[in-house]
C-alpha cells in the first residue's frame, strides 16, 4: 500500500516526491477526517478551516493536472 501512495506522490520527471502533491494529499486526508468525524461523532470543525482545506486540495489538484498539459522545457 505504501508503495502505491509513494508512487502517486512522485514527480513525473525525476521520481522525487512532489511537494505540491504531498500538500494536496494531506489537505484531502484532513478534509476526509473532518467529514467522517462530523458524520459519525458530531465533531464540529469550524467552517472557515474546512473550506480552507478544501480550497487547498482543489488548487493543488488543479495545478497537478495543469502540469501534465504544460510544455516540457529543458
């Protein structure tokens, strides 16, 4: 399982971990934890904190997708 997560977070060019992908993945995990905590244990997360993590995850996903279509300049 860790090898799948590690390969998902690697940069496509030089096989190192991409900081953008790591931050995006962590923001997604935090949003998922907050959602599950609210759903099952009625734990309230401040709306501005949750929305900030959602925006961070969406922006990171958008940048990662845009990298795929950008011309490779070497």
